[in-house]
C-alpha cells in the first residue's frame, strides 16, 4: 500500500513538472511575438482590403510553424495575390546558386515569381496585381547572406512603383549585440554584399531595412512591424521559436554561429563542408593534414572555440566524393567567440601550411576574387599572401567599423 501511494506521489510530481513546463512555454510564446503575429493580431489594417504580394521562404512561419503563405491565403480579410521566391525558392527546394524559374504554387495556385537568377528585383509586370508588398524571411546575421539584398531590391521596386512595403521583423539568430569584421568597400559590392556594412552586422532584418532605406537613399514607403518581447542579447535558441532551415546548408543555429567566418572558405579551393551534414563546421581538402591544421589553429587559443582533427567525404560541391582532411569547428563559448576573426585565422593557417596547394578562387576581369567579395575588400587577400598578421589586418578596418557602429545606433528598434 505504501509503495503504491509513493508511486502515485511520484507520478503526480512528474505530471506537475510537465504541466508547469508546458504552461511556462505557453506563457513565453504569448510574451514573445514575431512580426507576422503582431501584423495579424494588431495591425491587420496595414493589408486589409489590399492586394498583397508576399516575399517569403520556409522560414516565414509563426510560432506554431504555420506558413505565412497559408496564414494569409486562408484569412478572410486578406487578399493574397502573388508570391516571390528568393534564393532557394519559396518552399526552399533549390540549392545555393540554383536558378529558380517562375512557376505556380501547387498548394495555393498563386503565381510564384523568382527573385533569384535572371531577375533579382521585382519588375513592374510582377507587381501589376499588388497594392502592398510584404517581406517575411529569417536572416542569419551575416552580410553575405543574400536575403537582405532581396529585401533591399524589393524596397527599390516598391519605391519605383509607388507601392508600400512592409517588413515583418524576426530575430537576429546569433544575437543583436555583436558587430565584427570589415565594412564593405564600394568596388567589391555584389549580391553577397550590396552595401557598406560589416560582415557580422548585429541587426534584425527590420533594422537593416530602415538603415538601407535612409542611409542608402532607397526612399521606399517602408513600415517595419516589430516583434514583441525580443531582446538584443538573446540567441535564437533562447526564444520560443523552432529552427527552420533558412537555406539547405544552414541546418542548425550552430551553423549560423560559425557562418560569418567559415563562409570565407567559399572563396578558396578548400571545402566549406557543403555536401556533409555539418556545412561550415567542417573545413577541409585532400591536401590538408588534419592533425597538423588542428594543432596550428588550437595554438592560437582563439576565444570561445576549439578545433578537432576531422576527415570527411563531401557528396557534392568542392571535392565531391573525395576524402578530405581538415577540422571541425566547435564553439565552446558563443559569447566570446569571434566568427569572422576565426575564419581569417583558418584561411591564413591553410594558406601558410600548404602554399603550393591552397588557392584563392580565380579573379574576374576586374581583378576581384570571390574571396574579396566575401570579405568586402581586396586588401585582406593581399595581406594573407604578403604574410601579414591577423592583428595588422584587423587594425585596418577599425575606423570604418567604429563609424558604422555610430550610424547603426540610429536604426536599432530593440
């Protein structure tokens, strides 16, 4: 009898704990609201009675993971008339750089216009059945992630066609307090870096929209629908949100954490881990000695990170189906970790250890390498080849970074 009673007490305690956790989660969700949730609950008048065009991808969901496409399409007071897909498409089915053609969305029957490939900016024809544009896509906090330029070009198109544009804000997943790296220089602008902002910008998409609109004179009729309950110092996993892949090679928050630096490997002949289950965390090539590289990188004692010797075989992209050797990046303290600086150390270490095999990607007709587009200037590649230290490189961009930080403050919403 005593055992049976004790068992009941334990069961009751467990149920109480589970119930409390669920209640706490529900409370957190009510306290925290995404831009899309604020729009539909408090600001529906912004789109009610208007023909709505929507720029989104699979990350455009509410906290229940319901797509904004379905939320708007099934809403009795919303007239959704057109969809626009960035790189990887509205449903996220296209790989990096893959052209996404215009098509009809199977679920809604709505036209989907590609904003990646031949046409990155909505044309007047694409906007002919639209009174207001919405943008709702999760960014990852790095200058070279293309969605923020899809947003900027949509803002330009909205201004040119006298259409208001609404940006539904979402968190910066790697927190909104840290800013790092060189500010992009004019000759190196591209679709992976359109404006002079640093590599890790520390802003939300809504804040970037406001900055782009004013500092770079887009002049769109812009409304940013803020989140409720987001704080600048939190990481994505400290919100009530579930991670939805922003792109095929951004599977986890850990990927996003290393991306502002590990993506520099894309500008070289070394694999950045595409074609593995750990893109941007695994770095390697057939010519690298894993133990040697791991030892070299760990000798720097970089803050918040350690490197493990690793070998892998990419299934696609660089060195596909070849055994590659290198390291896995393990972030041990994300608050002290400096992803861009870490990325520079990785590139420089491989360059110095394997000078005969390592290569930066080829220059174009203007003498610019893809690596230059990623870092935002031509000096860092030249400095690595000249044997300069990372500290010398960092000193060169501090003045521009300080100026950006001063301007940035004017556009912070949280």
